[in-house]
C-alpha cells in the first residue's frame, strides 16, 4: 500500500515537471513569435509556466479544503526559489543583475510578500482579497509591456502603483482584445499571429499533464502527511513546495550556467510574484484560505526576510556572487532545521 502510493507520488511529480517543461517551451515560442523580449518572457510566460505546478497543486488542495497545503506550497516555493534555487545557480555561476530587477520587479515581489502578510493577519485570505491579488497581477503583466518612453524611461515600482490605481491596464487590455477580435495584423500595436497551431496544441496537452499530475501529487502528499503525523503546512512547505519548484530549478540553473543571469533571476522573481498574486488569488476564489499560526508568524516572515536579502544581493555590484549564493543556501538550510524542530 505504501509502496504503491509512493510510486503514484513519483509518477505524478514527473507529470508535473515534464508538463511544465513543455509548457515553458511552447509559451516561449509563442511569445517569441509575438516579438516579446526574453527578459519579459522570463518575468511573465516562463515565470507563470514554471509556476503551473504550484497553481494546479494549490487549486487541487483548495478543492479539498487543505489550506495548509495551499499556503505551505506558495510560501514554501517562494523560499525555495530564493534560498535554494537562486543560491545554487549563483554558486554554479555568478549572475549579473540589472537595476530594473530591483526598482521594479524586486520591489513588486517584496510588495506581494508584505501584502499577503497584511491580508493574513486576520487568519484568512478572503475572496475580496483574492480578487485584489488577481487584479494586481493582471496590472503587473500589462505594465511590463508598456513602452518606457511613455514614463520618461522609468518603469519602476512607483510608476506601477500609479498605473494600477489609475486602472490604465484596462485600456491596455481593451487594445489587446481588440487585436484578437478583429484579427488585425496591420496595426503596429497588433503583432501578426502566424504558426501558433502546434505551439497551442503543446500548451494544451502540457496543461492537461500538469493538472492530472497535480491532483495525484496533492492526494498522495496528504496521505503521507497523515501517515507520518506531520502537519499539512509543513508537508506543503517542504515536500510539495520543493516538488513543484523543480521547473524553476531546471530553468534557473540552466540559464545561470549559460550566462543568462537576467533570465534566470527574471524567472525566479516573476514566479514569486505569480505564486502570491496569481496562485493565491485564483485559489482564494474557490474557497477562503485559512492561515495557521506557523504560516503567519514563521514561514511568511521568513519569506519576507529572504526576499529582502535577495534584493540586497542584487544591488551589491549588480551581481549575485558565489559567496552570496552560499549564504542563501545556508539560510534555507537553517530554515528547514527550525521548521522541522517546530513539529
């Protein structure tokens, strides 16, 4: 019985990781055909693609009202992404950084962590708060596609907040949907849409693999949590979080090894933003998410602290050095030791 469940757990994890891998490839191909830059691809499509396992697992857990798995998965994944994945990638090869990573995307990532903590103080993430998360994420994605000249060369956190509260993303959304509805290819704001059939089919098939994998992965994770008497939150923060973060690990380590530090960090920062705003937002629409004490007073503050540490390292010489990667990995190791000592 145990060996059978363990086998299903491993097979579902393979479906999750391989499915997300093909999703990333097809999504990147579509974005490239649309003329989107690699850095924006890393922050949006690749980041969302590598976060699909977290999304599928969280939605599945929400349907089973397993709030501990949901929160543990998202918060744990964000900590894993920075502490283990960025740390390992930097140890493999120092990663060059850019000022936009700090002043725009880095601050948005930190803002996401702080806003989640503020919303979680009453012990539950409500449907209204989930809607706010989704709106912020939609605004962030459209903001990334805005022309820098429109903001006098500045597309930083301050400009993003103004953009959000002025509802300018609604105008951008209308324009994009107008392109799709009219099938326009002559307008300079409406890129041509050719050769998407194969990529879209792969996108759909990979999504199906991820959804199936997520269902069984969450089921078996809960089974082993109950069998071992381990709280759901700890299982979500460790086993589920690490398992669903494997796509980020592969993408980031590969990019760092090839010298594409900006793409590697764009993937991680974008994934962390998507994990909070998109995944918790969509999951919270299904069922209000209860936040337990360990998430509120330990794992979430750790997520905020390691996010700040990453931003500091990004700004030191505009490079994440090997020793800084080692510090991040050591931080994550200490976090795990403390987490399991609390059980």
